[in-house]
């Protein structure tokens, strides 16, 4: 079932992008220090951050100094995504495959959590990879 996604450009202490996928009543969120993967096969570090309320998907503006995420946020892309299977289960397993249907980002993507030696290490890690798998 399709759900919303948003990609926000976040000019905070360090310029980065935030990808947010609507899931289970919130936006699951990842910070992309080097921006989204635009080329097929490209992988980008995606650091899982706190969940955001769905209303944040429409936010563009200034977050004041001394507040979490202080800086300027613009909406770089938005649209909808279609996950393969149940996205909550997929995240728990460490690999979510989905189609993005946006203005700038379209096609197949994957969020994967690199394998660690122990399950506990993987479960505690906030580091993921966002991979551009090409056109749908």
C-alpha cells in the first residue's frame, strides 16, 4: 500500500538531507550526510534518527537556535512510496525495499542495515545504507 515520503534539505550544523518514510503512524527518518543516491548503484550512508510526526512532512522553514535540528529546512522532494511487503517487518529484519514516486527520486531503492557479527550489535546500530537500485 502506498505511503508518503519526503526528502528535506537540512542546512544545520552540517548540510545534509533527511529522508522520511511514513510508517505505523509516524515518519521513520534517516539523515543522509552526503545527500540522496541519484545514480543507479550508488550507496549513501543513512543514519536513523528519531521518528517525526506526520505533520513534519510538510514543514519548510527555520528551526531556531538551541532547538533540536536548528537550521533551515526545505522540501527537496516528496511523493509516495510503495514498500515490498510489510515495511515494519522489513525494517526489523534490516532490509526495506521500496519504489519511490517523487519529482526528483523515482525508481527502486533499498535501505539496508549492514550485517554485524552479533544481532545485538546490528539492532543497536543507527547506521544504514540507502541504495539506488534503478528504475522500476
